C-alpha cells in the first residue's frame, strides 16, 4: 500500500495541532512590509500583523511561496517515506501558489506528485486538506483521496462578515470617503467564496444584523443536508466568532463542536481585523 503525504499552503488556515497530528506539510505565505519579510506561522500571526498595520498605517503585500519552497516540501515528504504526494493549494483565482507548486513538480518527473486546485481559501481549502489527510491515514488510494477532496470542494460553504471598512480602504479596494461614510452608517459587508474568489455578497446595516444574517445563511445552505464538517474562522475576534457559533448551534441544534481557527495573515491582510466567518461542508 502506497504511503501518501499531504502538502498545502498556510492559506488553508489549519490550526497547528491539526497539522502536527496528521503530518501535513505546510508551505508558508510571506508577508512583505517594504524590505521586511515575515513568514506566516513562523514569525507573524494575525495579532502581530494588525499591530504592525495599525502602528505604521500601512498594509503589507503578500507573496506566494516560490517553486523552490514547494520542491523542498515535496522532497521532505519523500525523504520521510512517502511514495506519492498530493499538494492542495489556495484557489488559483486569487493566488499564484498553485502555479508555483505545479512548477515545482518539474524536478520530480519520476515520482507521483499531484497538485490540486482547492478553488477556495481558509477552511474551505483547509477542510479539503484535512479530508485528504484523514483518508490517507486510513489507507485510501490516490484516486479515492482525490474523489474525497473533490466532494468536499463541491459541497463547501464559506460566509463571513467584516466589522469595519477601514482596511478595505487602506488597501485601495474601497475609497476612503466611501469607507468613512459606510462606517458612519454601520455598513457591514457579508463575504462568500464564488468560483474560486472571495466576493461581496451583500451589505448589512449594524454588526448585530450582520451576525444574524450569517446565521440565516448557515440555516439556508444546510437545509435538508447532512453537515459533515463545521468550522469557524476569525481575525483577532475569537469571542465574536464563538458568539456566532452559539447562535448557529441553537439555530441548527448542532452537538458537534466546530474547528476554530485564525484566518492567517496571507488572507486577513485583504479583509481586516475583527472578521468572523463560518465554513461548513454538507453531504
């Protein structure tokens, strides 16, 4: 039976204990403040990121991993005894990560390395990685694992809310005047993933109503469906996301505890601090 290793990038938003438990190999996203480079999960997290942003009044840029970084990850997997490698990457519609991973396979023509486009991000990607890791641990074949992650990709639902427009304005994704007016009117964007991209779904007045709308969306996308996986994601707002969980738990009468994690800097820099979101996978 072939041993299959799972590789991913840190945009999958997986907690460190989960990564360690399943032996998942992560390739980090880099954060650039001018000439200063920081590595997600090594020397920067969401808390440090927004401390630096607020101190400098400046948003950094993000950099996808290089092909060399993926080559190193693939070699590590093979050195540790893997016969095959599956690399699940952040959506190709929002990042050059997938392209880097595909280029990295050119040095391993004699080995079975499969690169898979999650067409998602955060736990939308992370649950595909987790599903692959669980299947590999249970002895599934390459084809069976690919079928599993394809199913998760098809049946994933990602929704989140932004408490402030400040960081969208800083990043140039919204005019400062419009953002100022929006904050005055307490406009809270609801985001979702669609066709591999993070998109604005609608705008809601007040944070309380935005949280209520997330609960409505959770109910709507799970209606008549079996819920296979639940996750909560936040940016420096664990209390807010756990409050959201309580509301969703009551609305759906759920007993299974969710996976709770941070968005991680490679993604949170594009949305801002305070974000809360849920990810669910239906059957």
